[in-house]
C-alpha cells in the first residue's frame, strides 16, 4: 500500500512541476497580449487541477496557496478585476511558493515556509485590483450616460459565427520511464557499438585471409546485418533521450520580465526554435550558461528607455534566442540590440587588473580582447552588484559549455548589440570520428569539426611573420602541427603531409598529422582526473582493434593553437 501511495505522490509531483513550469510564460504572454480569455482559462485550469490533486493527497499548504490564486484568476476570467503588473507579481510569487512547497514534498521534507505572508499578499493584491475596477467602472458609467444624453445613434453589427473548426490534435500514446533505465539502455547500446566495431575489424581481416571460404562469407553477411541493426538500435535509443529545448527556454520569459522590472528597463524576448531537440544530458547542463548570458544582456547590454531614445532606438530593448541544428551541431544564438561590448573598455580594464601589459594589448586582435571577458571575475563595471557586468558568470558559461564538448563565440558591435553563439554536439555519447596518427600515437577527432582532408607537398607550406600558413581554395589559413600542440614526439618527416581543414564556428585553420586512418563510429568514455580545458582531450574510446585512443576536442585546442603565435 505504501508503494502505491508513493507512486501516486510521484505522479502528482511530476504533474505539479509541469503545470507550474507552464504558468510563468503564460503570464508573460498575458501581459504582452492583454486579457486573452484562452490564456486566462489555461492558467485557471492549471491552478484548479493542482489544487484538486493536492487536496486529494492532503497537502493543505499547497491547497491554500493554489485556492487563493485560483480565486483571483476566477475573478479575472469573469471580468470582475483586470490583470495588472502588480497583480501578476503577486500571483507569480504564489507560483514560486508553490514550487518550493512541491520541492519539499519531492524531498519528503516537512515544509518550513510560513504561507501566511503570500496569502496576505494575494488578498491585498485582490483588494487593490477590485478597488481599481470599481473606480474604472464608475468612469465608464459616467461616459456612457454622457453619450446617451447626447442621443448619439450607434449602429451595431452582429458578430459572425466562425465556421472554421480547430484542427484535431493527433493522439500520442506516452509512457513514463525512469531516466536511469534509459541511461542504462544507452550505456548498453554503447557497449554493443564497441563490440560491433571489434567484430567488423576481425571479420574484415578473416575475409582478407580466407577469401572464398563459405563460413567466412556467412560470418561477413551476419556481421553486416548486425552492423545495420546496431545502427538502428543506436538511433532509436538516442531519440529516446532527445528532448526539446523548450524545457530550458520555458523559464526565460518570466526571468526577463522580472529582471527588466527590477532594473527599470523595457525588454521584449523572442524565442525561435524551441522545438529543436537535443540530448537529455545537454538539456540538464545548458540552462545555467544561458541564464548567465541573458541576465547580463539585460543588465549590461540593454540600455534604459531614456538612453535608447537618446540614441534613436525604440524605448523597448529586444533579446532574441534562436536555436537551430547545423550539421551534427546544435547552435543557440542569444542576441540583444543593446550597447554592445566596448572593446577599448575591456582592454583598459584588463591592463588595470594586470591581466595583460600595454605592449601585449596592442598586439591582441579585437576578438582576443573580447574573449578576455571569459576570465574569472572579469568585469568592466566598477561597482559590484548582483547583476554586474558581462564578466559576471562568463567564466562559468565557458567552463560549463566546454564540459558539454561545445564552445562559445561572441559577435558584437558598439551601440548595435551583441550575440553569444553556443555550439553543442547533438549527443554526448556516440559520435563519428576521424582517426589520425602522429608518431606512434593514434587520436580520434570529431568528424563534425573537420571540413576536409588534404595531402599537400611540404613545399606548399609557407611562413608569414613566424606562422606557418597554407593556401586552401584561394584562402590563406594558419597551419599547426598536431605533434607540437600535444607535445608529442616521433612525428614523421615526410615530403608530403596529411592536413585536416578544421572549422570551429567562424574560425578555420589547418592541422598537420602523419597519417589519416579513416572514419569510425566511437563511444565517448570520460577520463577521471583529466583537465579537458587544459589538455584539449574530451575523453577516450576503444577502437575496433581493441586499443584505447584519446579523443581530441578541437574547440578547446583551437583556443590554444590560435593564440600560440
């Protein structure tokens, strides 16, 4: 019986979290659109459902807060009061309280919060809204009486009934499955991929050695079939783990609204591509970096209405979050139309803090100077506040994105705005990789970052101001030796070199290796105790011939190689 009750409570928690997660953006939409009956009904239904379920299970604190908020929403729905920013603030604080109460239920703790202050706040907000409505109603009645006394003839038209029918929603059967079970299936799929690679390798060797043997031919056919099934299984499991970015984006409208009101700014948020799907592990870790960027865009990027008007801009600033898939990468752009990053201010602050010398600053490119904001604690603001300048949290953004095997780029123009571009892999478990050799060592490089492979004569490599360069399709690109980057020894001195043309965001460069061994589907295994940020290694894998091979992270190595000279 206890197990059944635990299951019912767990279902209540999941439903309650989903309801409260959806209410925040609905209120922001309601404020922007006005009193839309459909949105009001949706919020009311959610609160009513939450109250009913909590009452059934005896969670009285949840019932009391939800009931008081539901009463206000009912009066709004029936036209007795109007939505205002103050009323919205009160209900959203009630939603925050409900989230805390649900979190206690989830942790099987007794709630410590006193709900009386939030109940009093809701009562006070309701009373003020009612008084305001009475005042507005009196003014309307006076205007109507004045119009009637002037005997103005008003023609009315009957509203036409809409003949359009709402499209039928497609019924989808769903099944709630514990995340740990899916993760276990994903781990097993990864092991099957490794075993498949090993079997393919052995099968190819046996086929070459015993060509024409009927048993070997049967083995090759069976291995090929297993290869196809393994790929289908891997794809199916990956899709099970995919979730829409909406799960992360849903909290941003409320956050932007609250921060803008706190700072006395007007900010419009537009979200594009919220249906873009990524791996569950990406969903779990991308939230914090995005929060840091958005908070700093509002605080340091978007100007006050007065500043914007003086610059010839609309009083309301704009932030656009755009998510889309680009090859095997997911890209998230966070753009604002604010001040942009003042490169000279960043340079001056870096010199003042002793991060760089005046001579070094003169040699740095604009991009290198802007990237200084990723240093821990760096900020162009002199006064430290809760929402300080773009430096606050930017080191967190960089490190958290790096842990997801992604990278961050910044595009900015003074008084025009700034765009932070986060690029992430679709999945963090199984990827296509290019296997390369340097000296006696074999390395794996994610295929998504390699544009093409070339074999060039050593005489084609030139040197410009101490930097090796190579001309690829009429474009001069910097060339780096992988053995120098990794500190490896024993690199072959051949007349012809293998070169990988790498692309990391908008940066393109070439990396020289001794030989290219071909493509392979690999399973990423983490290496405990290795600082990937420092060494540029995202993990290791086991190849088809049973060897352990390190996987290089070109996004991290690119920062190294592009600042080597």
